[in-house]
C-alpha cells in the first residue's frame, strides 16, 4: 500500500511572514503521521513562506525561470531549511524520514513537461523509509530553472508508484461549494466547474479548479482535507473531499 501525503505550505508555515514555521501545526501533523504508522508513506511538502517568498522576490514561477544563481540558491536553500524542519519533527517521533530534493531528481523539457526520478523513492519505501520531497527549483530546458510545486510532485509520484491513496492537506477542510460547504465527492469536472468558478474546462488558470482536474486524472482516489483530518486520512477513512 503506497500513500502520498502532501502537507500544504500554508499549513506548516505562517504564510505572511518570510521563513516562519507554524511550529504547532507541524508538530500536530508529525504526531498524526507517527501515530498512524508509516509503511508505504511518501510525504511531500509545499513552500509556504519559505519558497514562495524568495520565488516571488526573484520573479521565478513554474513557467518563468532564471539563470541567476543567487536567486536559485535562495529558493532552494529556503526549501531545504523548511525540509530540515519537517524531517526533524518526524525524527523526534521516530519516523524514519529521508530527504529527496527535487532539484537533483527532476527536469522539465522545452514543453515544460516534468520528469521525476522515482527509483530512489521506491527503494526507500521498500527499505522502510519515509521519503520526504518538497516544492523546489527544477532545471527547465530554455528557461534556466523554474519552480516545481508540491502538487506536481504528488501527481508524478502517485502515477509512478501506483499509489493507493493520495492526500492533500491544506488550510481548508475540503473543496468548497458556493456556500462554503465541503463537497464530499467529485467524480466529474464539468459537474463542479461552475462551483469552483471555472467556466471553461479548457481554460483553467490555477487554484482549486486546476488541482481538481489534475487529481481527477490520477488512477487513485485523492482527498483534499484540513489539518484536523490527517489522522482520519492515514487511517483509510473518507475525509474532506474525495476526488476520483
Ligand atoms: C512551492 O511549492 C515551492 C517553491 C516556491 C519553491 P508549492 O506550490 O507546493 O507550495 P504551497 O503548498 O503552495 O505553499
């Protein structure tokens, strides 16, 4: 059983203050992960006020790259710092977590298509480790280095490892409808496109709409939920919104 869990950057950091951890939130998530047992678990975390702050400063995004080495080391360095915080909180709870830095394990071609090495992740899982990846920089043909988001990594990992379940832990309790109520199940993009404020399925510009569409294309069920539901997700329950 392979489970891919993404911890959103806004859940584990204080989004408005540069390079500030949300220590209580990260500790609670680490408690839930340690208590659940971690066989087959892959963790991915976002950037929050670590990566995004520097990426915004230097104008680097998933499509706009740079060759500026100072910019790239600032973005990658901040993400490694955040990764180290996540690893330490897991190690303190005896979770055998190992870092995997996507800058050294991924690339984008000239069409911006991402390739991620996953052999090392698969072998770590077989050996009982918990690989911990993160949003990062990625060498991008014709662009220098762009950003790879945690969500993109989740998609690549879920497909390559044939994941049984995928979880995206964010600050919201699920995908919300127009009345801010959690939509329990999404199995058809067109059926929810209006609710998500996306009028044309071919013109998704980002946000929850893009995320939902991406997750619908996976071969495995994906869940979007808030921090309180991580233990339920890891226990195999239906939590938040199920996208399948
Ligand atoms: C962003 O990762 C990583 C960098 C900016 C380098 P994500 O896009 O997955 O981060 P969050 O979860 O939205 O903060």
